[in-house]
């Protein structure tokens, strides 16, 4: 339904589908092992054996770019799911209980005051570079944003008559939070999830590019660009191809997020109905 809303949204959906499919089916698409070193084949131009050429270590660039999407997309999806799950739980409790809200929101404000990239670098530096550590480092700065979003929805929804009626008849607290308040957060959380996913993919690429992310031998878009910057003038494709897929993935996710916001926002529906 979202893809049919506009040609731009359709293009974004198709681009994202291609990127995701190439990452999922990487073992069947990649013509070579992305980790196989071949010094004699270093910096080869595109050809029949190496469609995009090779990098400075003789590894097939196409294979590394395709496999790199697996890690980047996994980090983006994982960060979105974890941050939304934790942020939803904290936001529901914080928005419903005023004494808890005063404490929790000060903690969230403190976390948001720290630049996300600096916090991520600090976590990776203390715990070591691994996929799990990078995922945690990227997720932590996103949780306060989800908490604030859920809290704002709960603050307005808890004053509704149906919530007050549920409280007056003695409905249990978990039931109130789950049945009456949580459904109001689904639409904004879907939109927020797309933003978190795109932001996490970009942050992972930045960390890898700076050398503070996943180990350099692991193919990620950020690692590929970091290794290729030394040879950029000699072979720009080392940065162009991973950068192109990174940009396409982030732009597509953001465009689909905008389409989801327009589709789920009742005000947008009323505007379209009056045209």
C-alpha cells in the first residue's frame, strides 16, 4: 500500500528490496570469498573474473560489497528492534507514573546530552570491537528518543475518558498499559523505527570508517570505504560502490518512513480527503 502512494516511494521500496535481497542471498551472488587474499590480483580493474575489480589486498570488491550489506542491515534492524522494545517499556511506565517520570526523564536527558557518535566510540573502546558491542553502542543513544516519543503519546492518551473509565472499574495496571495505552504508540513507533534503522546503519559505517567499529577484516560498507580511502585517487570505485549502496539503503528507508508517516497520520488522511 505504501509503495503505491507515489512513484518516489515505489522506487525507494524497489531499491531497498534489491539491497536487502543482495545481502540475504550474498552466498549465491558473490562470485568469490570476500575474505580471500590474493596479493597478485591487487587493484585489478573490472573484468570477467572480478566484475567490480579488486581491492588493495586482491579481494573481490563485488563480493565484499554484497557481504558488507549483511552486517550493516543487521545492525540497523537490530538497533531499531532493541531500542523500540526497551524504549516502549520505559516510556509506558514513565508516561503513566508521574513520580517515576521525573527520575527516568532526567536520566534520558543526560544520555541525550552526550553526542551519539562519541558515546558509541567510548562503549566500543571499553568493550572491544565486535558485532554485539557495536550494536549495543549504537542502540544506547537511540533509546532516549524512543522513550520521549512513547512518553509524549502516553501523557496525552492517559487523560482520555476510556483510560479513566478503565482505572475507575479497577482494571489491572498491566492491562491498562497493554490494551489501552500501547496501541496508541504503534503508528509513531513504526515511523521512529525507520529513522532509527537508517541512523544505525549510518553510525555503524562512521564507526567502521573511523576504525572504531567491527574488526577491519569483516566486510562492512564502512570498513570497505575506510580501506579504500588510501587508494581513492588511484581507484575511486573502492569508495564509490559501498558508498552508493549505503546511500541507497539510508535514503530508501527514510523515504519509506516518510510514506509510513503520511499513511498513518490521520491529519494527512483528512487533508487528502478534502482535496
